[in-house]
């Protein structure tokens, strides 16, 4: 059974938009603070956005004002709306709890060309 399944990545030009989705199963999604993480080759995985069980959000400074995290507890799904994408946003994007407590999924590749 898949625990975390990310989707929605792709190739986009700078200034474009993408919407990522994360379907969770086998965990207590609705009772967990969640986050989106990203990792580029040779770099550490970093938390870019988080959302509490009540819907309070927080963002890394590099994406604040451009990305929006949201959740649908009825669907056990996490979303990341990414606008005004920049080449430095290129990475594999992952979802997990806000404390990285669950096994990592496959991630979804986001590539932004300039």
C-alpha cells in the first residue's frame, strides 16, 4: 500500500505555474501537520511549506508569496500551488508530515527552464 504518492510535476518555463498533489494512505493524515519538501541533486532536502491540522500555513522565505500549501482532509490529500516559478525551484518535491515522520514517497520532479 502506498503511503505517500506525489504527482503534478513537470517541465515549465520561468514564470509559469504548477499544482502538486500528494495522496496519503495508511496514516492518520487529518491529525498530522503536513509539509512539502524539495531536494535538488547534491543538496539537502529542505522544507518549503507546512500546514497545521487547523490550516495554519508557513513558508520558507524563498517561496513565500509564490507558493500556497493546502489540504483536503476528506480526501487525505495535500496540495502545493506554485506560481511565478524560478529556475532555482527545480527539484524533486516530496510530501510528508511537518516533522518528516513517515517513509518518503517517490517525489515528483519539477523542472523550471529559463
